[in-house]
C-alpha cells in the first residue's frame, strides 16, 4: 500500500515537472511574439546560419516547434527541416487502423499547424531525404542539394523492414493509406492470422483482429516467457488475460524460423508448423561522419546533453528512437522530452553559451496505454518496484487520433491534400457492394466518419444505390464507403 502511495506521489511530482517546463516555454514564446510585433516595421536580420533538423516525427517536429517559436526576430539563425514524408505519421494508432476500416486517413496529419505564426524566414521546410552528412553540409537524395549547417539535429527515428503495423514504409499519405488498406484486406480474408511479437503492437493488432473477426483463428507468437515482457508483472498478466478472453492463441518462448514459411505455414524454432495466411534505428545518415558513434544496436551514442559522443562534432545532436539514451520503453513522451533538451541546448548555443541541459530517463515516461480489443484498454505505470493499472473503456475506433491532430495545430480531420484526391469509382463501388450489418462512410475532404446500421434486407439496396451513384457523382462528395462489423 505504501509503495503505491509513493508511486502516486512520484506521478504528481512528474506532472508538476512537465507542467512547469511547458509554462516556462509558453512564457518565452509569448515574449518572442511580443518582440516580433514590436519589430514588425523594422528591417529583419538576414538569417544566414542554419539549424538543420533531419526528421520530423515526434522528436524532430518538437525540436522545430520549440526553436521556431523561441528564436527572436533579430536572430541570424533559421531552422531547416528535412523530412521525406508528406505528413506526420501518428504511429501509435497504426496497429488499430491496420485492422479497422475507414480511419486510415487519420494516421496522417498535415505538417505546418504549429509553425504557421512564426517570424518571417525562421523556417524552411524541405520534403526530401538526406543521403549523406559531412562536417559542414547535408546532401539531399532527390534534389542533390547541399545544405550547409551550423547546428545539426538527427531525429530520423527507427524503421522496420516490413513496415506495418509498426511503421508506414511510404512517404506519401495516399500510398500509406493504400498499404494499410491492403493489410486490412489480408486480415479480413485470412482464416488464420499469425502475429509475431508480443510487444504492444503485437498484442493490440492480435486483440483487435480477434475482436473484429471472432471466428478467425488468431495466433500470437512471442520469444519470451511473457507478453509485454519489458513492463511489470501486472501488465503482463492483464495483457495475457485480455488475449485469452478474446480467444487469441498465445505461444510463448518460441521464435519463427529465419526461413519463414513452408507450404503455407509458419515454421517455429521448435519445429512446430502453424498454418497461416499472413505475417531498426535509422542512423545510417551519419555513419560516414562519425562511424565510432554508432552503437552495436545501430543507435547513435550521445552525451547527457544529447550531443553526439564524438569530440570533433560538438554541434551535432541526436534525439528520439535513433539516440542511444538507454530509455527502457521508448515512446513519444520520452522522444519529446529529449527533443526539449536538444532545443534548449541549441538555443543556448545560438546565444553564444555552452549547452548545459541534460537528459535523464524518468520512470513516468514509460506510462503506456494498451488496448485489448476494440472496447477495452489498460493504462500501466510503474517504477520497477510497484505498479498501477487503470482499466478503461474505449468508444472511439480511431483512439486518440483527434487529440493528436489538435496538438499538431490542425482541425480534425481536415486535410487540403485529401480534398484534391478523387478515388477510383470502381473500387469505391466494389467496397460499397460488400455486405455487412454496419456501413461506415467517410468523406476525404473533411475526414468526417459515421456508422449507419441497416436492416439486412435494406442493406443491399442501400449499397447498390451508392455504388451506382458513385459512377455519376464526383467522389469528393461521396469519397468512400467501407464496411465494418
């Protein structure tokens, strides 16, 4: 009992620490904005010195946000963000949206919401990929441009060879949505679904698939003796119970053979065959610049100030998944705290001072909300000695997508990019003619989504009517109707 009371006290202290940091940055931003208004009639200082940020997901975007809202209008520095993706990818919801149809667009958030009111010339946004880095420049892959830098921040995150459900291996929103829809279809058509890996993404996609398609045989294979093995015993137990309650078969202490499949089956190390129909840090950009700073795991070695651990490049920083910070359970929360440390140190450097802010792992960064099917979740926090579990009910199929859009400075789910797209009428008609008790529609212009129940005898006429109309109407008005159950 005392241990849990101590944990609550620690949580309160952590929340005060976070709120104080946010308040301090808000005051600084307000002062900068006031200075901008005061100097609006004056000639602006040329911004000739570049702070280059490579990558703009959680950590990189947060660095850019803090810097662009904190650099004074008379600063000679500007921020250059280099990001290959057309949209911010909300990776936390990917497992859910790879199973449930009709919400794929919500995982891709337009950039620009948090940086639209900054001083003129403070930001340059480049949609490209960095091919290589020298001590003075970054070389872009597509345009071939060399961009000089005074300060460099590496926030490239981590990648997954096979992509979904953990990452989207596509730079364009429509291409990413298509990959998600293809996985949805594979899961829907498969009789048996095998999920390899018992971490959060594996548990969530397995429970979602079994909840949505209860007649399917869903198997989760994990190499350890417990799912969610990096967390406390309480969460491990809750996750296993959630899987088993839904009817997911859980196979522990097993690995999939490197050979993968054999005659339509997954082969495990033990020799067991599982019939089925379906199943790293991105540090390479600086490998030539500081090869000694790459750890055996592929992460970038960093100091406490998150400067790269190499004496000849004190102006290069790393944060997020790519940085070797020994964070027990990396997530958006820890990535954004690292981003804050980097941004604060960069601001000191722009003022001619030495970086002094240091990153330390905080236990509360590891708080996790784990979904166990479409209508249930469990939130876990623990400090290694004690843990707290909070059971929750879920009513939003897209989880916290709307909140993330708002935090990115965008109105959910309005995306001008999608207003320009018109899906093929034939594919829409085929989706419409699918049969189910529930029809879900959404308009890609506004991202509006709704679920409409229909009697079985009326559904066919309803679907056929929309299918016929889809050929005649512009699909920006009726963009897509997909089927859920």
